[in-house]
């Protein structure tokens, strides 16, 4: 049964500026176009257990929790300076089924229930060990989705997941947003390309 | 209360090949990256009334119905030759809250309840009259999202929705998918760029 | 016969930072990827007469003059504040066959010899009258190439040149440049998409 | 002194369909937007010695020879089945300063004069040894430009040239061309993204 949690009254698809961001990292939030494709690739069900590793502002967690509204979402973040903003964003946009997990992956993941969907938002130093650990815990039919800016790590993630026998796909998403000029005419401003590696097991 | 409809057991985010397509139109389906961004822009709530105009294969309707699982989705399609495939796809992936509406928009929309979210998948001849009609019926806080391939119609849609006093945004999404070569190395294959115009009223 | 002009000792293909730019307009220079495609579309011959309308920093003029080294290049610029920088760039990178024409197009073009290649770098207010005038003066087999950021003007230019019976093509160029991070890994930074309209007469 | 070679009467910037292509490889030609950026990155002078390795249809050779019209261009191709088409294209569009070199690089390069500009069009199996050999022979101030479709080889080329102490740049070029529909409206068709690695020595 769906509880009418605070965050569930809102609609799916928050704009980027809904989320408070740390000053120096501003602009590091997963852009909405990439967030949309990533969420769409996570294979979310209503009862999914979701790990959001490198949760950052929490933008993926709050949206995943809207779809997995009978499931559980774990927002994992190692940067203690980011936690207050993560908490603020979750309390504003989130629901009771989101849990903050402070600490470094993969170590901190050991206490969590097995995931159906794993999102890796950052491409930090532990990528290989995070992916290997997530793969070892992933439920049958589950999905792993990674956002990457860096060419080298994109390949590393892709190859590793292939080697672990996942059906693995790579997509590069490049968006450009219309910007109105003084006279109302519209030109396009590019966002940086992002690689999305998504892997599914058991089909 | 959420009924356990058949389609609700599945996860959000179907691949393109989940949907049967008409032979000569093959490839005309909204590609999953664009579908993801479009769905994310529709402002869907659990109880949303959704119009999917130019429903085609039904790929947007079945995903919208998964999120708006206490709402109603109307899959509007004028091409009678497409209806059997639409029906087949809905019965495979859809839920009981999706209704096929056969006929030409905007005329055929008059009998439907006021929408919270309107998706226009095609950029057929009636674009202006469809948008004007949809705007006249849209509930407060509602959203209109249009996919466009054609430059001229992109501007037409953008300008019209601005004139109708919507907060209107334009995004061009270009995706490239990794393709494995014989030796396992990966190159990128582009999908055609798509313009997504999204408009929100009442803020 | 080719005179060994100062600029001809250098190689074709200057980097963006070769050109001094006005402070507030910095970043407005035609980026090298777009400059390359534009130059390649101009149909330059060794003896071409070239009009570079909205010459700005002169980056197109100096490269065109390297190929049209037995021809003449006219760098037309209406912004008197830009002229000193244009002069500085031309004297650094240019050759004796480049001539600055200060004033507003199309009026100021009347005294110039008929062109074989016309480049329009800006999309200022006079676009239609510039294109119509350039078309009326263009030699048989000549080419017109326009760089545009704005959707509306892209279509305007495309349609106008089609109506004037040119073989007209439209290309959108989106580049992303590798940026090294602290650890030597490379991510991609997008440049804004640019539309290049190119038109050829007489084939 | 410039000799009036046959190919020099024509203009710089041939369309893709100027070049005969092998049937099964059709579409493998370097697309004109990428050819333009690559040529622009080669640092061509009038007297340059150019190696075009994996010359294919010869599209880069004939354009390079137009700029390096007092230099020498060596079109290197190992695929004997491609040689007749290469010859046909060179005799149609080329000039007397282009020389076909049949055989496999790097071995076949040993008899050629030291290059100022090296273009590597393919990303065949010998990439590392070709780049190392080209680097060992490159004149001061010279440039190496590589077109790559494959992520892995893009990085391999970039890293290798960095290690060899070149100023190395990476650009990803994505183009989309306007396609007119029956009603004259224009939509965009993407070409596949291409990575261009360009390296300059002696800065």
C-alpha cells in the first residue's frame, strides 16, 4: 500500500534548480536530461531497493523514491560536507523511504539490503571496487547505471561490467538548451556530453 | 489505492524493441533517451490525467501509466492502421488505466477529462490547433511536452506556447549509442537530434 | 604568381587564441572547428574574390587569404570599436591581399568587385538584405556560407537562399573538446552548436 | 613557383559524393565536416610534405595537395583492392604532387621524405607503431592528426602522443545535416561522432 508520504504529492521531474548545491561544486549536479535517462535505465519497480552511490544533492534518490514508492532508497555519500545539503534536499523533495548512508562505498554498503537498482553518480577513485561489490549483491534482473564524464573511466566501467557478464550498454547524451536572446530569438547552449553505462543481469 | 494491474509488475524504462512497430515506419518510435527526457518533463503525478497525442506504438502511454498509476492515460491515434499494434503493445505492457482514443486531434479530445500532462509525439499538420486546444483544457500546474524533428515546427511550437503565456523551454537531445565491433572495441552511433519543447503553466 | 607575403609563411589552421579579441565579446570568435567547416564550404580557389562580412577578429579572412593567395579578400566590419583589433590580427596573420572595408553591409559592399565566395559570420539585423545583395553580385559557381547560432535566422537564411534558387545545405556542428583533469584523465567540454548554411549557385 | 596542375583549377572543399567509393565500404569515407577539421589541424604550408596514412578514397590527399601545392603528398594505402579507386579519384581531383604508396605502414613509410604533416585516417591494428614511427620522423613544428571512431583507440592515440611529448588535443565532432521533407520543412540527420586527436611538436 502506498503511504501518502510528503514527497509523493509532487510530480516526477524536478528542475535542476530545485536542489541546493554546494557553492564551489555548483554545476556538478546531474543535469536533468541525464538524470531522466539514468532514472529510465535503472529498471525501477514500485518495490525496488535502490542504492544511489555518490548521492550528492540527492536528485536521483528523490526521483527514484517516487517510482519505487513501496521500496527503499539508500542515498550513499562519503563527503561529510555535503550531508547537510543532501538532508535539506531530501526533506524538501524526498519521502520516508529514503535513507542517508554516510560513508565510503563499497565498505559502507555491506549493511544494506541487496539492491535491485544501483546508480553510481560519480566516477571517483573506487569505481572498480564499487561496481564489483554492487554486482556481487545485485538481485536477479537488477540494473546498474553509471554516469561518467571521463573517457577512461567510461571504458573501464563498460569493460568491467561486460566481464562480469552483464548485458551492458553505453550511451553518450549531449543536450543543448534553448536560450532566449534580447529580441526573443532562441539560440542553443550545449551541456557537456555525459556517458551513461547501463548494465542488466539475468536476461 | 493502487490496483495490481498487469503492467505494474514490470519496471519503468522499456527498451525500444519492446514495442512492435509498423514495418514501413520502423525506426519512427520515440527513442528511449528522448522518451526518458519527455516523460521526465511531463510533470507526472500518481493521479495525473494524461493525453498522449499521436500515441503511435504506445511507448509513452505505457510508461506514463506506470507513474500515473492512480490516474488515467488517453492514447490518441488517428491512423487506423496503427491501432492494432497500439492495442497489442498496450495489452502487453500497459495497465487498465490506459484508454485508446481513435480519431483526429484536436476534435477527438473534446470528450476527454481535462489533462494534467499532454504529450504530443508527432509533428503532424494540426500542431497549432492541437496545442491551442490542449492549452485551453490544461489543468493549473499542468505540462505540455512536444517532440519535434523539424526546425520550423520546433519554433512554431515554442513561440505559440510562449504566446499562450506558458513557461516554455527548448532542449535538443542528441544521443549516440555504443556499438561493439568484432574485436570488442566500442564506437559511437548517433541517433538523430530531437527537439523537446516543454511548457508549464501556473508558476 | 605567388608573392611571398608575410602571412604566407605560416601554416593553415590557426588556433582560437591566435586572435586578439575584444574583452566583453571574448568567446564570440568563430570556433576553430566551425571556422574549418565554413572555410571548407566556401569553394575557395587560388584566385577567388572573397567577401568576409562581419569579419570580427579577422580569423576567416586570414585563412581564406592563405588559400585564395592570388585572389582578394575583403574583411567587412561595421563596428568601429573592433577595427583596431581586426587591423592588429590582419597585420600579424594576414597577407597583402586582405583589405579592411569599414562600414555597414550591404551598403558598403557596392564598391567591391563581384565575389566568388561570401562568408557571413554574424547574424545581425541585416541578414536578409545582405544575402539578397550578395546573391545578386555572386559570380557563377560561387558560394555563400553563413554561421548562425539562432534557430529563427538559420531558417530564414536557408529559405531565402533556396528561394533565390541556390543549392542550399544546412549543417549543425557540435564539438566537444577534451579537457585534462588533475590525474591526466580526459573529459569532454561542449562548444555550443552552430548552424552552417552553405549555398552554391550554378550547378 | 606554383605549377598550374590540373587539380589546382578546382576549389577547396569537395563534397563527399565527389569520391568514388568501394561498394561494401560505402559510407566509410571521412565525412566532409570531419575532413575539414582534420585538414585544418594538419598545419599545412604551401611546401609541406604530407603523409596520408590509410588514404582510402584519397579525399584528404587531394585537399591537402591543394594547400601544399609546392609540397609533396604521399597517399599510403595497404588495401590493394582500394588502389584502383584511389587512383581514379586522384586522377580526377588530384595534382601531380600526390604520390600513391602501396603497402602497409609503418614499414612502407621508410622510403618517404620526413613529413611536416601526418594524417592517419583509419584506426587499424598498427596504430601505436604508426604513431611512434611518424613521431620519430616528423619535422620540427610538424603535426599529426588522427581520426578515430573507437573510444579505446582514441585514448590510446591521445596518451601515446602525450607520452611522446606532443602538445596533444582531442576534439569530438558531431554533425547533423538538414534533410528536406516532402513539404520543404527541414529536419536534422546525425552523422556519427568522430574523435580527432591532433598533436603538434615544438612549441
